[in-house]
C-alpha cells in the first residue's frame, strides 16, 4: 500500500500541467517496483498549494505500511530516486517525506 500526495505550488502546476500525469505514473511504477506492491494498492493525488519562496515548490508525501524489509536504508534509497525522478521531470527542487504506518491500526475503505 502506498498513499502518495504531490503538493505542488500553483505556479509549477500551471507550467507543468501537461507532464503531471506522466510524473505520477512514473513515480507509481518506481514505488510499486521498489516496495513490491500492485498499482491497485496505491492512491496518488496532485494537490495545488501556495508555498513560500524559500521552500521547495514540490513536496511529495509517501505513506506506506510498515514491513520488516522496508528498512530505513531501503526507504531512503527509494526517496532519493523518487526525488531525482520528479525533480528531473518538473525541473524544480523537490522534497520527499516518507512515513510508515502501523498495519494494525491502519484502516482504508475504498
């Protein structure tokens, strides 16, 4: 399971709208491959925001279920790849935040 939100400054969203679907699809492929999850277990969204000038204009928040093989090193490597992939595609600075959720207390209803 991966719940991924792209918080994108309105100016970037306006300028890069044509590539956002591809960016999210590529990010989903990377995340699914590295975490060994099916695309149907993921939820992706791009949300327009107004960010401060001294902050990265794109912030990606990745929420995943904790598993023993999802070590800090493995997740850090995934976040670095994801940051570079999104940054290259959008030509902006990108921040990535990753949180592991407790499977025992996580509830999702679709």
